């Protein structure tokens, strides 16, 4: 099995209670629902993007392609801290619906850094608000937020329905004592990015990266009984655990030649 890894060009976390602040240079990416002292939930989601040209190069020039080639590609992030996982929690991995900018902000900046993507906007404060429902680049995009506890935003994602299920939604479940690393096959999403970039401008959809969030039932939860926190290393970590897109393929062929015979000879 051959493995080839590429690393993000940008990533950032979006926080609902600081909707105009950018966190693009933080060493941590977060998906969480934390209850403030006043009972207001602060929801975090994160974005991660990989270079389209690198993806095309791996598929065209690194993978030994053929009609029988078996290959896959996994999106992986590595846990830095997890807490509040008392029940089974689900993370959703979705293809982001619109382009966004990394920005230069960090958690705790004072004043807040407002360049780059925020909960409310894609580019910087008051510029290019996230669309919560539209047809963009030939695909339907959607988003979600709770108007009682946040302004509109939190990113968006491509949404196509087949048999009642979001076709491009990938999930991973986590239990109390399970490994909290994120490791999911995203081949269908990556193939759509590849098709749009290399095969035909009318096929697939553009690469705006992944959006990672808690399941809808776990977001904007207002009681302290449910406060799941997943913190992952970002591309700006000083560890050896940045997010990665891991391509895997079978790089050998089994060939059987000749014949093997055996005999048992007994003494008599």
C-alpha cells in the first residue's frame, strides 16, 4: 500500500460569539459547543483547504492509475484536546460552499483581528457574508445558525440530496473512550474537486475546502449537560500533527506463474 500526504494551504476556526473576529493563525482548530456564564452557547466550527493543483498532481502523476486501481483519500486531523464527550458525539465533514481567506488573527487578540474569514463573513469583517441558501457555482449551498444565539453565518456547504440524505456529508462518531482523531474517507468530495479542475468545468464542484462541525443536535445546546469540545492541531502547529489529506493506493500486482505440486512419500 502506497501513501502520499499533502498539507493544508489554509485553515481557521469560526466562533459564533465573536462573529467578526478571525482566528486564521491559531495553532488549534475547534469544533465545540460551550455554554457561557450567562447561558449563551458559543459554537465553534472550522475550515481546512488543500491546494487543488496538488490534488490533481497526486491523482494524475503519483497514483498508479488503471482500470483496476484501488485507491482512497482520507481527511485526517489529530486531537490536541477533547472534553465533554459524555455521550456519543458526531462530527460532520462537508465540502465548503464558498471561497474564504485564512486571515492573520489569533485567539485572544486585543483588539480583535478582523481580516480573513469570520463567523459572519468569508473575507473580512463586513465583506462577503456567508450565503445561507443559494445556487453558487452550479451547486446548491446551505448553512445553519440559531438566530436566538448568533448572527447569520458559521460557514456554508454544498448540499445535494439523494434519497433524503445529503450526498456529500461525511460523519465520524466518537464515544467516551474512543480515539478522537478525525480520519474519514472523502474520496467523493475530492473526486468532485478533481473533475471540476481537470476533467471539465461543467463537472464536479470547486474546491473551497472542508467545513467541520458538530451535528446539528449538539450545536446551540443551552444547558451544561452537553458541552462537547474537540480541539485539533492546525497547519500552524509547531508539532508534527498538522491536518492532512492522505492518498492511499495498491501499488503492487500479484502474478502467479508456474505450478506448485507436492507429494507425500511414506516409508514401508
